[in-house]
C-alpha cells in the first residue's frame, strides 16, 4: 500500500475517524459489489448500461477518488483499466485488500486524502468517485486535484447526492421532506446531529463554475430517479420521494485538451 498523505484538514480527520469506526457496516455491500458481474450504481442500483459511468475505460490509467472497499476499481480492472484506489479510511482499505486476494484482482491502494494524492501531474486518463471524494472532500480542493491528476482530454465522472435532496433533508438525518429546509445560497458544508461526519455539496451553478475554472468541460448531468418499486436499507431516503425528485446525480466532465 502506498504511503499515506501526511496532513489532514480538520474535516478530513473527522471523516477518517467516522469511516474507520463504521467500516464494518460496509463490508457486506462491498462483498456484493465485488461479486457483481456488471456494475450497478448508487442507492438504487442503477445499471451501468443506463448511466454509463465507466464508458471506454479499457486501456486507461484510472483513479478512484474515495474508493472505500475498492469495488469500483475492481469493476474498472475487469474492463481493462489500470486503476488506483485512494481512500481516507485504513479500515475500508483493509476490506479492499482482502477482496483483492479473494477475487484475484490487484491494484494499488493509497491511504490518504483525495485532496492531495501522491502521484505526479497528468498521471491518469480517467477519474471516478461514487459517494467518495465527491461528497466527503472539499470540492474546492478535490476538483482542482482531479484536474491536476488528469491528462488533457481526461474524463471525470462522479455520483453523489442530488443538491435538491440535500436542501430538503433535516439535520437529524430523517428522510427528505417535500419542503426546502436549508438555504441554497451559502450551501457548502453539511453536518448532522446524529454523527460527527462532514459532507460537502454545492448548488449546480457553483459546481458548474468550479468545474469550468479547473479546465473541465461539462458533458452530462444525470439526475437519477428511483426505479418503480425500488426499496432501500437506508432510513434517510424514502423511495416514494425519490420517484418524484432526484436523490442522486451524476456529473460527467472532460479536461480541456
């Protein structure tokens, strides 16, 4: 395993402690995802064929920013990519290493903050994040870092909570309501009454400006609707709500040549 990033901002240290303490809760889902013949994404298990997060990764140098148990990197490796997984939690990476051995798939794992990755400029052709750096790291740090890591023409795809979902979600982690509960202006850092983790979410306009300021061209924004009859083990999202409004969104961008 590569050497970890030496310094952590306050929120990253809090998130490291949170994920190390809760890593056991994600072992079973990691095992299921490693075993899947085809990727499915997010809360609702949307098939890769519908949102095409990993299009054209065969032969690419790829980096998974906030890889958790490493299943997205495994999916990329099976598609012919050369992935590197980066995660803030040593406990999550322990699971990833075990599953590498069980599935016979090996790729580098870096214990560190996705805002400061120990690889040279222009090391990768593709970067991806599913509920990793894209919600647990400061976007004003991890997006410039993703741009630095990508070669000209390289792509970045990331999936996380939809901004509308976030401003309708109470601070006590109860399910989203049909009312706006938080301000859009000034929205950035989200904290919860139920745990000590820190998330980051930007309104679409601010995200667009941030991406463009870091030499990215926006190719697509997919707002995900929960499939009819969908269920979930997560108590903080109601499938009926997610049939009416987007609970998740996918951004696909490309670094200018």
